[in-house]
């Protein structure tokens, strides 16, 4: 599904972020406004919400499950409301040309009535809504509509008051720490560098103003790529597409951190990471396989979630190969940490010759990790400009090493094993 976007979307998002309201804890003032809206209009559902980029989030809610914090913007009723400055009233959602096919209208909880007023800042940006809803069609009196308008004004006034309190508090704290401002600024710059580069590389750059290229005798390269991405770009809205990629890649970033892989870069819809770089790790091949299984599981979960809401989803091919690489910095101003070598090229070919939802590995990866994982052999596969490569599909972690029967997550004992690791990597 697509959704309308205001012409001032960039500025609108900036205005919302200036209030620092997203993902904040429950606050009594907003809870009171929400409950008052429900009581005045005699509606079973009411909420105060905000929309940032492709995300719809509840600040307060009445009559909705406690764990329901929001939904994708493309299926949010209020995506239309934030495009204007006037009250939106839909007496019968099932008869409305725009809303009649929404998942929450045709499916649980089968909503039937919608009324919302945009929360318009003093600068004229609609950053969110106050809304009342019902499970059946209904009318709303003029007096109730006016009440919703006034409550919207009160909500914006509360936001302004809240922002001023935050700014005053920050000013007071800034005065208290003024004598260490220079040191904090240096630490901030150093921390920013370590988020861009591996920590050891960042420290080397800070200390010597350069980083020497380094050769790694053995490392494992992982490539992941969206299947059919080009066809999706022709159908999806740009904001939706970027939001989806960010959602998947953010999950992959967490997985890389969990299994101690280094994210190298993203290239369009491709994701590249390496194990055993920039610090040697005798378990690099095992950890890369564990990370790939976790990525596979994360993508499958997102697919199931988005299929349930009848939303588009991504499927990934993953390729893994082990071998020597050279690592170093590229560029002067916007430098990046990158790796080169035949192992990188082979990993990319393995990904390209895989299938959606599967992990394609080389014979070297297979032989290094066969005692710990289950594989399906593919035989020798022809690839462009290279000799045929023996390939295997990585299926799962063997059950004896997993926390559950499905073998989804390796336990800590597996990663701490000494004897198997020595026998595996000591050859």
C-alpha cells in the first residue's frame, strides 16, 4: 500500500524531532487528554499519535492493547490526516473509497469509524494527530468535533510547554559542565569516528593520522542481497522502500554485533560483512555461519509479520566464503574501511548463485564447519569467468549445539568450546 506524503515532509519531520517526543515513556498529561477525548465522544478507542518518516507511533492510547505501540505508516489511518490542517471525519470506514481495504478495517479489530484532528505546530507543521475511533459506523456531533479540535490545540500547547522545560533543563546542565566542554567535544568526535570505523582502526587513525593496510591470512566474507529488488523499486514508493531496507539492515547490524562480525558496507540492496577482520578470530567461519542463520531467521520473521498485514517484504540470498583478504582505509575525507581479495569475489558469486531464503557456502566453509552444522550439497556449479565451484546450502546448527529443537540461536557454551575449535582451526 502507498500513502500520501505532505509537500513539506522533510521540514515536518524536523519539526517533530525538535519536540523529542518519539519513544518517550508514558506521561500523565497526554494520557488525560486521550481519555478525555474518548469520554467526550463516547468512543471505545482514542489515541494521541505521531508520524516520523515511515513510522506511526502512539504517545498515549485508550482502548488499545498495551503492547500495541504503532504500525507501518502505509496502513496508518492518520497518514492522510497529517497531510492537512483540518479535522478528518469518516462515519463509515467500510464505505470509504480510501480506507475500506485497510487491514484493520477488513480484519481484526474491524474498525468502522474514524475521526482525527492533526496536531499542527505554531510553525504550521502537522506532526501527529489526536483521534477517536469506534468498531461500528457512527456520526459525531458538532460539539464533539469542536471538542476534538480544542483538545488538539491543548496537546500542541503541552508539547510546547514540554519542549521549553527540556530546553531549560539542558541549559542549566550545560552551565554546570561548561568547564569540561572541550574534553567532551573531543570525546564526541572520537566516538563518532569509532561508529564509522572498527574501534581498533579508529584508534590507530587518531594516534598516527593514518592506517596501514593489513593482510589477513584467513577470514570469512558474507554477502546478502535482496532477491528481485529491481522489480520492487518499480512498484514501491521511495520512502517505503528505504524504510524497509533500513528495517532489515538495522536488524542485520545487531546480528553482526552479537556474533562479532564487522559490517563492511552496504551497496544499494546488498549487505557485506566479514569475520576475522580487523582482529583475527579462530572461530571466524563458525561465527559467520551463525550470523547468517540469524539473518535468515530475522528475515523470515519480518516476512511473516508483513505477510500478515498484506505488506511487501524482502527475501535475501546469502553467500559465505573463507580466504585471505587485504583490509584498509579508502579515501581522505569520507573514508571507509574496506576489504579486497579473491575471497570477496567468490563470496559475491556464491550469493548471486544462491536462492531466496537460503545460505550458499563454499566447500572451504563446509569442510571447516561440517561438525557443527547441517548442510545440503549442491555439487559443482558453473559461474561466470571462474572455474566451477563446489557449493553447499547451510541448513541449520546441529541440534546438540542449539537452545531449542529448531536450532535458531547458538548458546554461549558453543562459542566457548576450546577443543573443537583447536581441532578445527589448528589444522
